[in-house]
């Protein structure tokens, strides 16, 4: 018996002295970053994908998780990767994108890639319930996930995640997003935002709101035509991987 | 704002095909095994020192931790090493040694090293009386201060990165953790190496003797040091500890590589 569910393990793919930290999303696992990791590793980048606390084990662990635990897990990944790399770029999906932006505001990274990163909690009901969620979560622990949101049927099959959303997590996620919004004005690094036009949860408006908050002049949005929220799994993933690889190459080859 | 305290960061030094997974103790941080890790990296081993969940941040975080979270932290470290290494040594200080041993029943390493590792909670009359109400009490009194330090090397005390209080709720988690360790002991058959200080005033060295006796391994050794307190990886005789641990790993590693 192991603690971590099959396929949900963190991974490390050693290659060159430029590293990419890959951060998975809320209720996801490092598994959803694996194809991206293999692609970047093939381009000579060392890749490390940590498991964010309380993910990839059992849903009930999420009831005890706080947003600071997730930031600490992402920081763990950064420090572990630092041992084999001179330059680091952080990339993340959804909540992993939020974590990428937070970490990049205070850690010496060369750039940051945020895929389908929300600017605020997308569900207005969860936003309105925010003040009572901690109390509510003591009685109403979790709600079922309708679907993974992945449009590619093959990717859907190999996806490893929880089948429900922890109610407490809805509160913590909003706290985390508030931290991100207050950190964005300090994030003076090259930023690539990748979003999907068809993402029903994190709509293109989220990307624009993050874009507007960034002080950096080196910032861009790549809007994908195909696929849904789970960009590194879904139909336009190759376009996203290539853009990410080119971005890493550019920001790590420039002086400084 | 950074969540992990300065000096409490986990570490990873990629090297050869033999990987050393280092686990620190209760309320400590990766700093506790960092020098040992550097020493092993200098010998050419790949070294990874994990941060146990809720350690190295704020001690309040620990009251949300369950012992299985700590086991998962060690398991994370194993998976990160797994793609890079062919053989593994699980090495732990204090309760980190207990976790290393439990992990060894799930992913068999080439060898396991337990340093100043307890076999059960040391008897504490205060704790015995409070145990039935410890969970509710922990909401009112989240932590109790640690006793006076007993370091033999005052510099090691200065360098120490650890919580200065014991989180009350988290102490309860040590019981199922150590029970899991005791049931793992006879199942572990891989070579094992134990070290402890005679002058450990926190976990008496009899614990090492009892772990030794219950271990399923046929290749098992134990060594005592004297001029150290509980944290033998940092205290006055740390160099002796580093050499003994390295000697054990080299012996097993060579026997495997030459045997193949």
C-alpha cells in the first residue's frame, strides 16, 4: 500500500542546467503535467513536478489543507529543482498557474508561464458563499465533480484526479487568489499566459485581468482555439508546449 | 510572502545512480540532515532531503498534520529520486528514521539507516494524564514550549532550524506512527544500520537496542556515540556519524555493484 494514488506521483526528469518547475491544478495531480514535462525534457530542460499538499492521496486530506500549504509545496519544488539548475522558469495549470505567479513575485526566476490561471473564483455562487464556507465545510464536506472538462477523449482516459471538490478548498482557493492579486503588481518578470477560448470556467477575461495587473512590459497572452481548461492535456497541447518551450528558450538565453 | 523559513528548505543534489533519501525528525527541518546530505553528495551519491509536511513553516501548521502526511512527504522524495537512481538508501534522524523504515516495507531500498530513532514515545507523566483530553485541549493550548536544550556543541544549537514548541495535537500522531514502525520492523529484511548517543536525554539508547532486536534484517549493525545529545547528525560527533553512515552505504553499494 502506498500513500499516493497510482499515476499521481511527483516526477523529476533530469536534463540541462535550465529547469522548469511544473505545478498542477486544484484537485489534480502531477500526472496532468506529464506530457508537458516530457516535451520540455526533450528540448533539454530539467523538469520537476511536485505534488501539491493533500492532492493525489484522498479527497478527505483536502479538508485539512490551507492555501499556505499549497504555496509551501510549490516552494519545495523550486528548492529541489534549484539543486540541479542555474536558471528556473515556473509553469502551472489553473491553480498551479496561480501558484506560479505568486512564487515568481518573490523568487529569482527567469520567467513564468500560467495556463488557464483564474483571476478570481469563476463560480459566482462560491464567491458569494466565501464568508461562510469554512463553517459550511464542517457539515458539507465535498461536492461531486461533473466532468474533468477535458475535450480530448484519449486524455480524458488517462487523467488522474479526485472525483469531487472539497468545500473548504473553495474558500482556500479564494484566499490564494487574493494573495495572487496582491502580488501581481510586484511581478516584474517575463510572463506568458496561455488560455483556451473554449474554457468555460476560466474565460479569456481572466487572462486579460491578470495581464492588466502585471507591471512587466514583457508579457503576452496566447489564446488557443481548441481544447478546454486542462491545457497540457487537451487538444491544443502541442501548440501550448511549443510556445512554452520557445518562451523558456528566449527568457533564459537573454543576459541576466 | 515566502512560506518556508530561511534554512528549512528541502534539498536535492543529483549525483550517481545510488540515491540517498534523507528524512528529518519531528518539529525539525531539512537543516537537521543537510550537512549529512552534503557529505554524502561529496562522495558522489545523489541526495534528496525532504521537508515533512507542516515543518519549517509555522508550528501551528503541525496541528493539522496527520502522521500519514509525513509518510507521504517521504514517499514524494522517493518518487523524485526514482527516475534518476537505480538503488536507494533511506536515512532518517529520530522519527525520520521511523518513517524511513515504514517506507522500506513499501519500496524496498538497498539499505536503511536510523539515527537516534525511537521505538515508542518516551514516557511522560504529564502526557499520560492529558492524553484523553489532548485533542480538545489543543484548541485552547496549541503548543507547549520545549525544555532547555542539551546540545554538546553550542554552535550546532545556534545553527538549528526547528520549532521551539511542541504542537500538542501533533504529538498524538506519533503514537500511530510508531505503532506502524513497530509492525514494520520484522518485515524489513534489507541491510540496516543504527546509531544513537549514550547521552541522549530525550530518547534513551535502549530504543536502538530494541529496534535492532526486532528488525527482520540479517545484515544489521549498531553503533553508539557518547559526546552528543539527541540530534547526532548535528551535534559534536557529527563527523563520526557521517563517516559511519557513509561506510555502511559504501559497503552495501559496492557489494551490489560488484555482485551484478
